[in-house]
C-alpha cells in the first residue's frame, strides 16, 4: 500500500478495501465526502491551485486537514481509486447550475468515470460539486432515475455526451454537461489555474464551502450558512462577522483554519 493511500485512508477513517467492488466504491465516496469538504479558501486568499500531483493534493487535504475544489477533490479520489484497482478516467464538464444566461460556460469542472472490474459497470463519480455534489456513484447510463441519500439524479445524453440533472418538485435541474473523452493532465492543470485565479470566476473573491454526510449537507456562501436534512425544513443562518465565518469553517466544515495565513482578513474583505 502506498504512503499516500495509507495517509488517505487514515484521514477518511476507512479500511483498505479487500476488493474493488461497487459497494466499496460507494463507501469510499461517502467517507471522503464526510471527511474532506469542498472549499475555495486558497483562491479566496490569492493562492493559485496549480499543483495537482497526488503528493501535493495529499499534503494539503490529507495531512493539512483542508478541503479543495473539483480538481483537487476528484483528483485525490482518482489517484486512490486507481491504486485500489478501479479503472478511472478523468473527464471535464461545463457547469450550468443556476445559469440562465444561455452562454456557453467554460470547461472547468472535473469529474470521474469509474469502471468496477468485478461487474464491468461504469459509474459517474463526483465528490467536487460542493453541497449538491453526487452523494454516491451513479451509473453512467441514459435517462435512468438514480436515487441517493439526499436527492435523485438522472443523466440525459447520447454518443458519449451527457447532462447531469438533479430531480426536484419542479422537474429536472441541470447541473453540468460533459463528454466521455478523457481529459489530459495538462488540461486539468490549466482548468484549475483558471478556476482559482481568473477575476470574476465564482471561486475568486468569494467564500464558498460545502460538506456532505449521510445525515446532512451544509453550504456556506459568504456569511450565509444553510443546512439541509432529508425530510426536514432547510435551516438558514446569517453569520455576523468574519470571525464567526472562520469559526464555522473550522467547526462545521472541519477545516484547519489556523494553517491559512490571513484568512480572517480575506473573509472580512469579502464581507465588507
């Protein structure tokens, strides 16, 4: 077992799977989502996310008790799944969640196509879409409603191009679309650099965090904290100060905020 894999399994409090099965894939996704949050604190603090090597990702999110965004979270999981015997391909997508402009969005979302050797079935895996990320792997097949602990999803597409939708009482809510052409490492690095440095991109100059567990989901946007629990009313809390935002990042999102230089000042600058 590699050193990174050993450290990773300790971080997510999970055993080494005996075999690369569908159940173990689902369990690993749940364990990573629970332990390692979505967060954009490096872009917020002016730190580009450029090094996507396994060791760099492990140093930040495993050893450093941090989270990351899609390139980091799915990049780390991609390495781990490959080490455990899964067939993993990195893909790229365009996010349309909440976008009504009709413009073509940049290709800046990284997801995984994972084939389980035991069954030969292929899944879409995504631990990097914040609070609304997939809570579990879903089969990479067209137009089947797939249930997860927090929401139902479906993929619509053909000829290797799919749109991921979240089901709601108002119908499908498109999240992003992607194709199944593998994305090269250099293209992932370019996308990560852009997403962490380009002025006006959602992760630059904003406060964003998300955490998903089997029991609940939390979202932080600026000073607004939202908690979702299946079957219960959504709980919304407005935080009163930069110090309180930093406290919540540590307590609710399990981020080691002490290790991030100048975090409170950067949060205060965003809140105004």
